[in-house]
C-alpha cells in the first residue's frame, strides 16, 4: 500500500509538471469548452449551447487523461527504459497499473473541478441532482477504466513515436465522432450506429443525458462502458510489455 | 544457469551456457557486442523464459517467482531509465518505498558520490551520474544477488573507482554478483570467476588463473624481433604478437631469461617487458579468434 500510494503521488506530480500533459488535459478542453459554447459552428440539441458542450467536454477530459496522456507517458516510459527498471523492482505490474489509474483519477478530479468552474462561469446549468451526480461519477469511473485499458494496450504494444501519433490520431477521431462537441444526430448514419459502442461515445451520451437533459443513461451506455472497463484493462494486462 | 538456451525465432542468442555463482563471489560474463550477455542477464531477471535449460536465482524461478526474486535482487540494466524530471534523491526516496527494509537513500547518495547532483533532474545528469544513480537504485533493497549489465559504461575514472569499491564491498558482505562487460581491465580487476561468450556460446570459463592458459614467455623488445630466431633459441613454438613482441610456448626459467636477454643484446635490442602468462586480454582475443576461425559444428 505504501509503494502504491508513493507511486500514485509521483504519477500525479509528474502529470501536473509535464507541460504537454497540462496542455492536453486542461488547456485544450478549456479552449474547446469556451470556443464551442460561444461560436455557433455546430448545432446544439439544447437551448443553451453550454448545456450541451460542458458534459461533452467532461467526457473529453476522461478521453484526454485516461487514454491519450496515459498512453503517451507510458509509451515513453517504456522507450526510455523506466519500465524495464521498474520490472526488476518489487513494485510489480499490479501496483504500477494501480498507481497509474490512481494518478489518472486524481488528474481527472482536478480537470472536472477546473472545467466545471469554467462552464459555470459560462452559465452552465447542470441537471440530474444527487442521483445524477452519482451516475456521473460511475460513468466517469467506467469510462476511465475502459479508456485507460485502451491507452495501456497501445503503450504496451507500439513504439513510443508510433504510439504518440496513434494516440493523438485516436483522440481527434473520437473527439469528432463520439458526440462530444458535435451532436450524434449531426453525424452520418453509419457513424451514429457505432457511437454507443465506443467508450467515449457511451460516456458522452451518458453525461449528456444526465447533466444536459436530467435523464438516466441508457442500458446500452452502461453495458458498453462496463464491457470496455473490463475487457480493455484485461487485454492490456495480458499483452503489456515492460521492454 | 544450467544449459541455458534463449532463442529468438531461429536464432539462438544464448546456447548451452552453464554458470553457478555462489554468495560472496563475483562472476563476469565477458564477450563482444552481440555475444548474448544481456540476453542471459535478462533471462536471469525474468524478462523471458528460457527456450531450453533452466535458470534459478536464490533457488527460485525468475519468471514464476518474479516478485520474490526481484525483492532480493538488485539490477543495473542497460537502457534502464528514470523519469526525466526526477532527481536522484526523489527517485531513491520513491524506490525505497517498494522494499520492506530498504537502505537509507541519503547513505547511498554519499556512498556513490551523488550528493552534489542529488537535486538535479535526471535529464541533466552526466552519463556517469546516471549510471551511479542506477547503481544506487540497485543497492536500495539490500540485495543478496546483484546483476550489473555493463556497470562502468560511460563512467569517468573516478566514478569507476567508486563502482569498483562498491562491488568489492557487496561481495565482502556476502552478495553474489554477476557483471557483464566487454572491458577486460574491469573484469580482471573484479572477477573471481569469468565466462567468455561469443555468438551465444560459452567459449571458456574459470578463474583468472584457469583462463590464463599454459605458462609462456611473452617478450617485448625495443625493436623488431624475429620469431624464428626465438624458436631456434628456446626450442619451442613461437608466434609474433606485433612487430616487437613474441609469445614463446615455454615456461619461464632463469636460464631462458638470461638466454633471451643475451640474444637481444647481441642484435642491438633490449627487453621492454617479460611476462610469464598471457593477460586476460590476450587470452580473450586468442579464444575469440579460435572461435571465429573454427566455427562450431
């Protein structure tokens, strides 16, 4: 427990001190939140644009931290031999992955706090009440697990530079097709059919329903997130390479 | 390691290597680049399972019992790194939390002469400082086995001396050490036991005395010498080892030394050096050359 806690604190410190991570996890989401809530470049299913954009950007926070930042950082740790060195210490794979997940969750808590404050300043009126808040928490935890699994899967398999390109590419594609800033109803029908099957799509839809419309997430949202949350980390753990 | 074989596809990176290291002993794996040293070390540390033969550390299987093995083993790996923003002090403090009864990080900073750079981020450390930090990390858990892959690479002479002193101290403490190197001087200074690898095969192993081979006279003169003249003089096989050096396959004796000295004076030369056994470097080069000239079946 002592090792896990120390490693988690180290992961958080490094996340916060890495300029590129801060840009990805705080800078870009804040920028997109402000831009898409003020500029009328996309349609909005809610009367006030911010009520649609803010939940989407919270989903983007999970995507940027759990998948992209985690994947890129872990990929470079492998490339620079950090993981090789950790392999020959008693830290172990479980505690390392546990610490990475801990670091991701703390970073996401900071993101949610910052983004929520910015959104509230832009007149966001979140809905859902207490039950909604619990649903949001569950959605974010499941989404984080699924996205982290995908991130670690990429980091464990690809060369650092290839992983950097792949993670950033995936980030852009998922940003556009997951209903985060562009409503799913505006997407081509073929994309609409697969969105809920994506962890980012199910997460964004769940958050839009709870925070934007005061509804519960659909069963499909829960099932999709739960499946990703179990399968992706399992697959990542099975295939992860330290060197 | 017993008859260890590690294959990558059709290529045997390590083939039929056997080595036992006792506590309180320093063994060195010697060999040119690509000899299989790092592959053997990585297998010993559980990075992969052997394709054949077996490996045991503390009597345990390094893959199956990985956690127990690494808890009692310190390792300095080639291409082993530290998070770029972290300083030696921070990474030692963090890594100490992985062990049940670690050594004091500040004690290791002093021991490895890292106090001056203790608060310098990893990316700004010199190669030698990075290497000494990695060695400090390997020592944190009070290991009973230390595996050091090229420990003195990119380390300045002062730093090398620090590392040598630590290796000796760990051996005296009862630690078993396996060191890989292609620097023969380091091996000669430190090793109780040596294994020479070439293209994955074990070429020779033994103590320094075992590897020195048969007694011989190795004579270096102030100028060019004729091996045939020495052969006639000493009645033995003689081969040239450079223009002014010959290696005579005969044991040293006062009479033979006097004969050689008289002969050199007669041809206007004098003796620069005389040795009665090959150095490790000479023996190593002989063995590797034999291996290259006569491929194994």
